[in-house]
């Protein structure tokens, strides 16, 4: 099993993702938030690279079941229903809804990742679910870290390293690691003892604390608190079990 | 002193380099080779992003003092005088010569880095010279790792981390580290005990060994063996002391 890793999404060549299995990581906060939203009953999350695209997509959907969500530079977008704090995505707010989601970093990865053969959403809150899924279907995959404003982010890299470490523990000889995957595992082994402390060390975590989102950090550090697997299904993110139900029933017209 | 770090050159926005101090790292092998060539008496090294550009530049220079040098995918380019093994760049071959240099990864960084306010070439063989220079003129800088074919490379990142570590030792409170700079320091502290072993761990080092360049790895691992500072001077790389001589004497016509 070969593991490649991109520390920033600028490195993505969309076309080369076509046949790939992709693990998309944006710990603070898109991956955590989307996973929480789907676990709490959202019907689907539709990633949009730009605010304009989000508004346009939402305009084509029924208003009473659609929520506009996301952030720019960690702040809620004017006129949107939800920001990018996972704590906002309660069952009361999101059950049955289609959420059109645009964020500074993560949404870019999800939007580009539509070309992938398979794309799953990963963060600390669902990491063992991701590792178990990858371990159960041994094939090459690429981890894409969202980073922060185009730069390397510590928390995404440590999360990536925890995935690699989890697979290496079960199968140390069966892995072929690109240098980035190896380095991420080294970073996880250095910073993994306290995920919360690591989140508070990274630059984006420090910014979020300054902006009053300290509770978000504590939530995003809760390893395996939301043990579900969001995957890309066409152009939308759904829980894997829901995407599979549809596959069994045949395409919904 | 703020330290930013780019693990791959795709992240370079040439225009934003304009006012920046840049440390360009391609351990295997462009940084090591260029530093060796200048130390062994080459007049200058002219980086060229493409083979075509290299041939064109060389065509405009006097043939008897010009050498075409570099590699594509670790192999010498047909018709070129030198490859990218630092061991080829002996005083006998390079003294007094202008070397037009094109390599798969490093030359891209040097070619783009022309826009920088100051650009220095760094590898393990001249690392303390680089750290001392940075420490003596405390200002923000950006480390750019050449990586390998657009991907993260272990050896460039560990070398970057050794620079950050060297500066942090002298001035632990005076540094503001971007996440990438912090991560590189963590990698250096994990892998720095044996640079040669680390070079043999990374993918590009393993490829070079397979291609018969094992002696290059041993050379590239020789910390401070070539204690000089190559810098960008206009469009060419020179030793800093030679660039300064010219500044004192006025521009050479």
C-alpha cells in the first residue's frame, strides 16, 4: 500500500486525482464540522470553492431545506446561516438539511477532490473510522491536507501522520511511504501525546483562540468522538452508509 | 525574526518574493553542487529553469569559459559538460568558468528566486555559514525547499529544520515560526543525529543510491565541509564575498 501526502492543496493536480483514493484533512475546522453535521442528521454537505458558487448552488435548492454555511478567514459570511464552528451544527439545526458549505481552506480541497475515485473526510473526531476503512480495502491512497491560506498547517499534518501511524501499526512491512507520509508520522509521534496542546501550538489554532473559538479547539481534539465516515458521492458529501444505501436502491432520480 | 517555510516550490508566488530574504535548499543535489562549484573556483553559476533556456544562455557566452551542467531525473543531459554530482565539480574542471546549470528541482527555485531581495543557497555542506549570516542580520526570511518532482522531500525539510534549530539555539524567544518552520525543526530533531542515514531514508536518496550515486550521498551529508555562502547577484549565483567585491568596485561592464 503506497501512501502519498500533499501538505497543501496547491499541489493538487485535479486530473491526476481521477483514479485515486483521497483522504481530505482540514482539522480546523472544515473536516470536523462536516463530519459533525452529517453525524447530527444533515442530509448532505455540498462543498463550494467560492462564496459566489455557494450562493448560486443554494439558489437552485429548496429554501426550506437548505442552509448556507462556512467562513472566510475564520469568520462567518454575512447572510449565511451557519459559520464553521462544529458546535453550531446541532441536530436541531441540521437534521434533514442540505448544507452548502464554503470555507477558506477545506472547501477548496473537497471541491477539487470531486475528480477522485473515492474521497473521504478525515479529522481527529473520526480518525479511527478512516484508518479502519483504509485498512480494510488495502489500496494506494493520497492524503491531502487543506493547510492554512496555502501554507503548511501543523494540525493537518499531525492528523495525517496519525492515519499513517495507525496503518503502520497494523502492517509495518506492507506500506510504501512517500517522504511526506513518513515525515507526517514523525510529526504525529512528536506531537500526538496531547492533540489539544498541539492544536494550541499551531498558528491557526492560536488565531481561533484569539477570535473566541477556544471551545472549538477542545471539540476538534476529541479523538473518535464522531465515529462516522463522510465520503464524496457525486458532488456532495454524505455518510458512507447513506451513499451505499442509495447504491443498493439504484440512483435517485 | 519571522521564519516562513515552503516545502515545495509550487507554493512560490514569484512576485511576493520581491522584498524577501530567501534560503533556497536542494540538498540532493543542486545546492550542494553549486556551493562546491563556487568554492572550487567557478566564476559564477547561472540557473536555468529549462534545458532549452540553458542551451540558449550558454550560446550567448564565450564557449571556452562556459560549461553546460545539470540533470533531468537524476541523469546527465545529453551534450552537457557536467551532470549534477558535486564530485564532478573539481577545481580542474570548474576554475574560472561560468556554469549554466539546469536541474529538475533546484534550478526551478533559483530561477524563480531572482525576484528576491536576497537569496542564498543552502545545504548541509555550508549550513553553519548560512545560519551565521542569518543570525548576523536579524530579519524575516523564507526557506524554500526544492522538493522532488513537486513533492515534499525529507532531506530538504530536515536541512531547513537544522537552520531553524541553529537560529533558535541562539535566540529562542526572538523567533516567530510559521507552522512549517516549527515542523521542520521537529523533523531535524528526529533525524539530525545521522544526516547520512536520513539521506538514505528519503526517496530521492534511495533513487540516487540505486543509480550508483552513493558517494554523492556521503558527500552531501558532510556538514560544514564547504563553508562558503553562494548568493544571487543579479541573475547569477556567486560567492557572497565575490559579489561584495564587485559592489565595492562598482558594476563590471
